[in-house]
């Protein structure tokens, strides 16, 4: 469940002509840009590999918060890349002519707070995937153990899954879309096994 962590009102000194948003809302699973002419923009953490920031420099007058995807990971994350203003995965902050410090300080501090929440989200996401894998493995182990304990009484074990219909020894895999044909499939499998 998404939890609001912090609201950032973007100061006017870093919100000049190139700034997309007037404020940002940091949630446990996303960052939302508010106040855009096109409406709110959601940066869902699940869609990104990581987040970086680039400082304003002489070549350009804006600092950036950059959400890294598989597609843009190979590109140079550079504030001097003028195409960055059109990249929806970048949030620019204007510093004004030769006044880099306000935007750079603001974006760096913003980045440090957001990346902490992003990293926590990714760690939890990885833990959930590992737990699901372990749970899937344990169900198969329980099926084997049941067969060992009751081998004289078990003629056929049945597993429902998204896999194709198949008979592996005494395990009949029934695809979920064929669940209403289970009785007929069990009869055919027992006949094939000669039981």
C-alpha cells in the first residue's frame, strides 16, 4: 500500500522556465510531480532501475533528477544533453544564469531523500519475489512428501497451474483454463497409467 512520506514545495528560484512541476509528493512506491500543465505525473519506482541526479553547469542552466530505465541506461546522464528537457524520465530544475548553487543544492538534497525511499522499495520488492519463489518450491516439496507418506493410497497427484496439460509420472498438470474438465482428465490419466 502506498504511503505519503513527504511533500516538497519547489522554491521559485529553482522553478523558472524549465521546471515541470510546482511541487513533488514522495510516496513509498512513487514520486508524483504536481502542478504541471499536463496534469500530475507519476514516477512509479517499479518501472525504474535507479535514480540519479546531474548538476547544472556552464553548458546548461538546469539541474536534473533522472529516473533510469533499461532504455535510457546506456545514454550519458548529462545535464548538458539538451534533449533532456523532452525526456519524461528527467525532472529539470532551472538555476538561472550562472547561479548553479541553489538548483544543485536543492536537487542533490532531494535526490538523497528520494533514493533512500527508492532503495527501500526495491529491497522490499526483491524480498517479496524471493518469498514467492520459496513458497512455490515448498508446495512442490509438500506434494512429494505426501506421495512418500501415502504411496500405497495415492494413484495420481494433481497440480493446477498456468503450464500446459501434461502427465509426468503420477503428477497430472491441469491448466487453469481446463479446470472444469478435471474429472475427465483424471479418468484419462488413470487409464493411461493403467490404474
